């Protein structure tokens, strides 16, 4: 989680995105004001043993 957070912060700093498209669950500390989330069906199926 620590490395993900550091990478996320660096990507925001360098890229200065106006929109982030995410597949999967929200992560703590994400900028929800510029993020759009889509359900990741493949990940959901893996978690449910399908």
C-alpha cells in the first residue's frame, strides 16, 4: 500500500491529470474529485472464486 501511495502521489505531481479512469475499488487517499471508477468484473470474479 505504501508503494502504491507514493507512486500515485508522484504520478499526480508529474502528470497533473484532469481526469483519472480507474478500474476496481477506490484506494484510500485517492483524489475522488478527478477520478471516475468502473467495476473490475475480472477482479471481482477472482475474489469470488469464479
